[in-house]
């Protein structure tokens, strides 16, 4: 455990129990969310992205696109 994380837990110990529980719930949710992101990003997903990029390039090359400004999106 890093010293910063240890410091956070030490400070959290001085909070009332209901705030400690809120902190714990949020912290656990953040950890689980981060783990899901790591897992998602570690899986290869280039096929779909390649398909979308190829389609966009083909549409542009075949004049099937139009130039829009930010206010027209």
C-alpha cells in the first residue's frame, strides 16, 4: 500500500461511521469500475474500429459525406 493511500485511510478513521461507510462504498465502486475498464481495454477490439474507419474513408472517397460546422452537428 502506498503512503498516500495509507494516509487517506488514516484520515478516514476519524470520520463518523456513516461517512466511513459512504467512503468505503464509493472507493469499492471506483475500484470495481477501474478493474472493468482495465479488462475492457485489454481485450482486442480493432476489427470493429477498422470496419468503421474503412466505411468512413470509403464514404468520403465516394462523396457520400458533407462538410458540417460544429453548429450543424
